[in-house]
């Protein structure tokens, strides 16, 4: 038990440092890119004096470190700031109104925007991973168990095929086939769960090749371990050796791959897929924010993404040390 | 639960297994190349059949064929393995599986990788027991596993049941696998080279254990090994395997006394001798002291899984002192975990000691930095055991050997090539290999490349850390001669770090024996073997597999258990948990390596030599020591 507490205490404190660093980098970058955020907030019509006054009021003329400190303090209380552009009602307001001042209360809170979008993204990501696992686990295991024979080839061909398909193209084709042509599933926007299915398939096509490769390599490698062949001679059946030992051992590298690689791919995939399908998740929110230079949203999403990465890696590592006690914790 | 006296029936005397004209080949591009030819023998009930052969003789293939574990590219090309009236080789896989693990058990040479690393050892044995005896309920099975763990003397078996393979030492793991094999009361146990990876004292324990268990469990054993000394210790009958054929089959005592085949005679002659007819070791040098080690200690920190933010201290080396004189061969021996590899890293400046000093020609190496340190590193070279990983596969042999010269900026152009070629011919590598890649070099040749690479720097001190351990006897002997020749020519000093007593006996003038991070005995060669002063040294010597009479009887000195964990070293004498002579004083007072007795012999023990049993007279008798 002690090791679990120590593990989490240490990893959480390390994680906080990482997230803080990421936050700092993003925060600074967004403040040194060209373009005065005041122009974005107040629009081209605002006068220079209003601009300066509002900037001072918002603290945007303070030294960077002070701004960052203030920001961290706010984040700690759960306040991620307010959008520059989006109104409380949801529409974009930037650039036209408020020419004579800026009332932060009239803009949507970033935390609220994210809280609205997050469930959609989680649902999409969860379904995408589930689809990918559904395809990759059987193919990967079959390929790993039959290295060099036809299931292995199938695994190889499927993954190379999937890798070579750009997800935009997959999305378009699926919309055409499943939605436009047959009318089986809706595709664009979101009005119910069924809107998640096609985007999730696109996501799965992107994720599964890596999974297939990883599973088959890891299973094949464990089949080559001495304990497998010795197990058979010890009198344990092939089925039990695979089911109870090979798969268990194969899970460790897989989980690490998941933490290290898949999460990054998943985040990237979400952005593109949500954009293609106008799916109202975090990806969509962020891409719009990028186009509109809505910095508070961008920085909040970036920080959350790094926190998610840190947390998932922590959980994955913990699970790995539970399976394989040799690993350093 | 075991060893109920069975009624004598006809079946009791007919052989357990009968192998007839067994031939195995390996399929290659040029058809099938034979590996085993026409092997025939019988295994009598309750007997131990030893099979001896050198590497490449086909003994592992034979041991696997006995449990029908032959997979491509190997194929069985003829013959039969009769067991229980049926030919195992012709049985359907399903029935073979039903026999394996239940009536036929197999233990291999690699205990540490034989079980799933992620599941506790006991649980895996339980899994096997339940797999081979359907219908046995969990509680009975568990109890039986724990009983058997006790039977092989695994301490605190209940706790060990839940520990993972990596928490077992090699010897404990081999015991666990013996449990795994015996738990289902097999009729026949095939033991393929099972003592090979173990330290001598542990191997001796395992042998004795196997002999006891064989009686308790009523099992026949086929014991395969490449060490004649070990087979001689356990087997009733011995088969000698040469190049895939049986050349001799005799009871063990007859085999040792009157070998019939030339090959057997050769094998017997190759077993290194420690006492009778041992080559005279070199005399200790009287030259200047080159290396002076005083009270060196090294402790590592490892994280403690059971306590918050706590570390355990692994005390790998605990106050070691000795001196090495110029032109001398100094030996450091000990078993795994005794701290010799840490000491080797300290001596070769790969790590700095936490305490104490290592002085090379009077300069403390810890005080050196930058250029002088680099210069010192040149004069001291370390040669490791593994001749494979040390050589880059993509670099030509000449370039590999030239590397250190380039690093130290000592030569270039023509001079460089000349130096490298000179070193190559000195170690017996053809200079034609200069531009070739190392692929296809044998282990011995690779080790020569390593030696040449060390020699180009003209070192004064060479540390040989198990350098010759992975080589066979013949190659080892050739390299030892090479080292000797180089020493004569260049006056180099060698430190041999090894677990191989016979080798140290042959080449080292002075020897330090290490146990739990300490030198427990420091002596000139001759007195160390004739009248060892520390009980541990005697235990080591009693356990060496040889074919000669040993002055130290196994029954007096054989150790129980394993060295304590260097994390909790017992108070008092650190050897007392295993010492057959421990008495009250040993519990409280830590014996230090005494001053030299004048004859260059010191031991860290409260007992005087006279208080231990006298070494047996060393009269040259028959080689049968049983
Ligand atoms: S000091 Fe005591 S325990 Fe230690 S080796 Fe000597 S007799 Fe044995």
C-alpha cells in the first residue's frame, strides 16, 4: 500500500510541475504572437483610449510574470477566464459591439464552454477507442499468435491500409456511404447519440493500425519467451498459457504505448474529426477559438490536454507496476 | 503424501523409459543434418541416469526428445521413446500433453526465465498442479504445493508462495522448479543441466536435495550435464555423448576408474584438478605495490515498496582492503551477490567508493580529474565477461581495436595501423581480419578482440571480471596461456575476478575470498587450498565439482540456505547464519580480517584453524569420492 501512496504523491507533484511549465510556455507564446488581443475583444471600431483603458483594467499591461501568477491563481480556484469573443448566450460577439468598453460579464466563461463541450468529446473518444479495440484486439492477437502466417498478413495489410487513408477522406467516404447514399446514420452536427457513430469510426480507423501492430508484436514476442514453451512442457495447456500468461504479459507494453502515443493521436484525431463533422466537442471549440484568436480558450484547452496526458500516463504506469512487479515505481 | 512403499511388482523392475535407436536431425538448406544418431538406453526405476557431453554434443536435444519437445527446424528422423508401453514420439499431441507435467517432468537450465515474471511463483505451481490433476480442489492443491516447497527446503514457504519470480535467487528458483516438477509425483524427471547457472555451493545443495527427493518421491531421474564432476556426484550410471552418439555407458565409479573410450578419458583429463596434480601456481610477487585498496565501501539506495518515502540500503561492498604487487596475479573469488562485481567497478574507476581509498602507485584515484584521470584510465583496463555486447557489429575489427587509441589520441595514420596489427598478432588474431566485420567470430576470437583492444593502450593493470567464464575449457586454457605470455613480455599485473575456483587455483598467486561485501580470507594460493582458514572458503572448496578426493568433506561444510540479503546483514559475523561452526561470540562480535599470520594468510573468523575439522589427507586415491 505504501508504494501506491508514494507513487501517486510523487507522480502528482511531478505532474503539477509539468502542467505548470506547459501552461507557462503557452501563456507566454500567446502573448508574444503578433496581434493585440484588445483589438480582438473590442473590434476595429474601438478608440485607442478605450483600448488602453480596458487593457489596463484587464491587467493586460502588467508584466508577464504577474499576469501568469494571477492566471495560475484563478485556475487554482477553477476559473479559467472568460472568452474574448463568445457571449454568455453562446454566439460570437467579438469585434462589433462594446466599442466603448468591455464587460467581462457579458462573455462566456471558458470553464463553462469546456464543461459543455467535454462530454461530447469524451463520448466520441470513448466510442472511437471502443471501435478501434473491437477491430484491433482480435486481429492483433490472431496476428501475434500466428506470426508469419495468414492472420499475421491480414493484420499487416489492414494496418497498412488504414494507415494510408487520410481521415478527411475516410470521413467523406463514410458520410457518402452511410449517410448520403443510404440514410442509415446522420453525419453532420449533433442532435443525438447516433451522430457520434460515423466520427467514431473515422477515429477508430486512425487509431487501430498502431494498436494492431503493437498487439501483434507484443503477443508474438511473449510467445517466444522461455516461460511459454516451458509452460507447455510443464503440463499447462496452450489455451491457458496464452489466456493467462501471454496476454497478461503483452498488456504491459500495450498500456505504455497507450499512454505515450495513443493519447496524443487521439487528441489530434479529435480535432480533425470534430471539425470535419462539425461535432460540438472540445476540438471544435478549440479550432474555432484558433480562428478567432480567442486566447483564453486556447490556453485552457492546452493546459487541460497536458493535464489529461499527465494523469493518463500516471494511471497507465500504475497499472503496469501492478501487473509487472519488476517495474520501478 | 509421498514415498509410500509400493508393492514390489513386475512393473517395478522393468525400465521406466526405453529409448531405441533415436535419431534427430536439423533441417537446413542442404537437407537434414543429423544431431543425434541411434541413441538407445533404458532408465531403470528409482535410478539416476547421468548423461554427459560437451556443448554441441546434442545433449539438450536429447533431453527434449525424451519429452517429445522437438520443434522445427529439428525433426525426429527415426527411433522410438517408449514410456509405459507406448511410443511417446508417435502419440497424438493431446496424449503427450497429458503425460507431460504429470508423469514426465522436465527441468531446464534457465530457472529465472522459466516462469511468467508477472505472477507469484506459488500461484504458477498451483496452476500447473490443478492443470495436471483435474478434480483436485484448491485448498488441497495449495497445501500440497506448500508442503512440497517445504520438502525442497525453501524457507518460509507460505510467504514465498506469494512472491514473484524476480524475488527468487537462481538457486531458489531452481528449487521452485523442482517443486513444480515433483508436485505431481512424476515417474520420471528429466533434469537438463540444471546446476549450470548456479553457484557451486548452491549447485551442491541442489544435487543433494535431488538425491534425497529421488528416494522420497520414488522418481527416476535422467540427469544431463556438461560437468563430469557434477554427474559423478549424483548418477548411478553414466552415458557419454559425443557428437550425437553414445560412446560409453557404465556405472559411474567404473567410468571414472576405467574409462573405455578415448573421448571419456579426454573428458576426465579435462576436468581441472585443484588438489591432485594441480599445476604449481606462480609464487607471490615481491615487486612494488601497484594497487592498494584500503577499507573501500559502496552502498546503493533502493526504494522501499512497503514504506513511505523510504529507501533500503544495499551494502554491496563493506570495507575491503588488499594490496596487489607488480607483475602478480591477484584473484578475487566469491559467489553471486558477494560484491565482486561492484568491487570490479570500483577498481576500474567506473564508480567511486563511498568510503576508503584506492591508490594506484600511491595516488588516490578519487582525487584525480580531467587529464590525469584519463591517463590513469589508460593504464588500467577492464575486460568483461560478455564478448558479444562489447563489440559493435557495424565496425571493422581493426577499427574496434583502434578505438581506444583514437579516443585517447595516442596514434593515427600508419602508426595506428601498425600498433593495432601488432596487438592483433600478439593475441593470436590474423591481421587479415583487420578490415572485416566481427560477424562470424567465435566467442574466443571475440574475447581476443577485446583483449587486443585493451592491450593497444599498453596498460599496466588488467582487471579480468569473469572474462573467461563463458568460454569452454579448451579456449579458456589457450587464453590463460596468452595472458601468461603477455605478462612475461610486458610485466602486466592481473586481477582475476571470478567464481571459478579451479581457474584461480591455476593462475593466481594471491587470492581474496569475498562473502557479503567483505574479504573473509586473504591468502597465498597454496595455503588457501591446502588449509583454508575460513569456514566459507572450506564450504566453497567442498562444493567444487571435481573428480578428485577433496580434503574438505561435503558433509562437514555444505551450507544450508543462501547468503542473507545485503540489505539486512546479520549482526556479528555476517557468515554466522550459515556457518556450521558458529558459536556465541559470533553473534555479537564481527570478526575482522586478521593481520597476516606471517605466511601471507589471514581470515575473518573467531575460530583458529585448529578448531575446525582437519582437512582430509590428500593421498592420491581413486577419483570416486563417494
Ligand atoms: S566467526 Fe564464527 S560464524 Fe563467523 S565464520 Fe567464524 S566461526 Fe563461523
